[in-house]
């Protein structure tokens, strides 16, 4: 079975590539999904995206890439199973980034007949999460009041779920822990410097609606390692 992973050098994609035998496509290698040659495959993990909420307000045109990539994959692979990494930010679509991820998912559901959509919470362990920024630090920066609540799930737990997703029926699955944690809770015991709030969701907590997966790593255990 031939598997393609887009965004294969990203925080999640690079971990997934260690778990499965797959072909990787990544922008870091100069491979533009809109123009590069696409191989014949049996399953696609579509993880590639512009992922910054903050940057999406500065350059929303860049976020249209998220939608256009999906259009090309659906056109190129009309019958191949596409496992799509959806963002919890798409549920409210309150930023250009969240909106671009939502419309890409809507397009997949409307015009493809073989898909699994995995809706991600905030993922830590990639080096890019607020959890990773706080880990091992005595002094941290918080944007806004710190009362924003998120659902944090460990990257290796997410990857384990993605591997299982090859066998999930067509549909959309939330991959959350159902547990909300505020940024202030993550910063407990640290010196905090507050900066103006960013334009982003104030709360995002996801259920776990998958058939056979659950997160294992506790965010506070990870912080205290």
C-alpha cells in the first residue's frame, strides 16, 4: 500500500513519517502542492497547511493556499482515501486561517467520496505550542489575560490516532480530550509578562468522537518532565 503524507516535515507529519512507510511532500523541500508532480498512491494524509492564526490576519491571501491544495488533491485522487487534518479553529472560523481550513474540509465532504476528517485540538510536543514555549521556563509571556481555555493533546497521541484513522469509516472525528486548560494554569508558578491579546478564539475544547483512540499524555505531566 502506497501512502502519501503532505506536510511531511511539519510537527505532526514528521512524527507520522517515523511510524509509517510513506512518501513525503513538504514545502520545505521546494515542493508546491499546487504544481509539483503527485505520485500514484492508495491513501493520503493531508497535513500541509499555513497554520498560524496570527499570520493569517497579516496575510490572509496566503491562507487561500489551504483551500487550493485541497481542490487539487480531490481532483487528482477522486477515489483515494484522504485523511485530512482539520483544525479546531475551523469550528468557529473566526480567523482567516480557521475559515480557510473549514472551507477546505467542506469541499472535501462535498466533492469526494472517501475521506476521514480528523479535527485536532491544540497539539503540544512539537516545539510550537504554548505548552512547549512554557516548558522548562521560569518566566513566560502571555498574550491577553491568560484566561483563554484550550484542549491540549500530545503529538504522539495524535499520530497514534492518525495511524488508526486508515481504518475509520468515512466521516468527521474530533480528537480532543474533553478537558479545558487555561493559559494561566499552564503558567502556574512562573513569572508572567502580559502582552496585548491576539485575535484568536478564547475557548476551544473538543470531545473525543473516534471509534478506537484516546489521548494518554497529560499536559501537566509533560510540563513537569
